[in-house]
C-alpha cells in the first residue's frame, strides 16, 4: 500500500473523524458532568440529574452540528 493510495487516504480520514467524535464525546461528558452532577454520585442518577444530562448532551450535539454546518458553508 502506497502512502498516497486512495485506500490509505480513506483510512486516515476515517481515523481522523473517529478521533474527532471521541474528542467531542469526551468534552461533552466532562461539561455535562460538571454541570449536572453536583454531589457525590450514588448507585444511579437522580431524576433531575438524568434529565439534566440528557438535555445537556442533546444541546451539545445540536450546537456541534450547527457549528460544523456553519464551517462547511464558509468553505
């Protein structure tokens, strides 16, 4: 496999996208955890913590998609 082969370029692009998704999930987890879980976690989340985490994650994904679309439209 050549360094300039389409297969290698495709593989590199897939890995780059996978790394971006992993980074987004990590940042979202950290931000939402800090916002929604204020005390020591128990064996399960309270209803308010679960609702907050779900809402936070949904808003984070929506904003990320909006930002991506904005960057794509600028190119």
